[in-house]
C-alpha cells in the first residue's frame, strides 16, 4: 500500500503571519490537516507542513512497516534542508 503526503506552507511578509497544509492520501482515503502561526517565515511554514504530515502518518500507519511513502512539497526548502543536513 502506498501513502502520499502533499504539503505547502507560506506567509504574508517574511516574517509575518503564516499557514501550512498537508493532504495525506492512502488509496481512496484522504485527510487534510492545516495550521497557522501569527509570526513565522515561509521556510518555517514549508517545514511545518512536512513535519505535521509525517506526524499524522506516524499516528495512523506506525504498525504497518509495508507502506511505501511519497512526500511531495510545493517548495524546495524541505528537500534542500534535508539534503544539506
């Protein structure tokens, strides 16, 4: 079974008020999660979307190691910061 997470985050101004969202999809089942912060940066919101998506996955799929995971981000920062770590 495959699980997909689609993420995005943004803020108005940098720093400024920001928000994030993630869509989790497993087969025909989808779950949308989102959040906001009064003061943030665009990079913080991009990362928060990916982190929260993975946290939700941990809660729902932790007992099945056979899932194939795909995380798709709207920005490059969540991937770039991971590659540079």
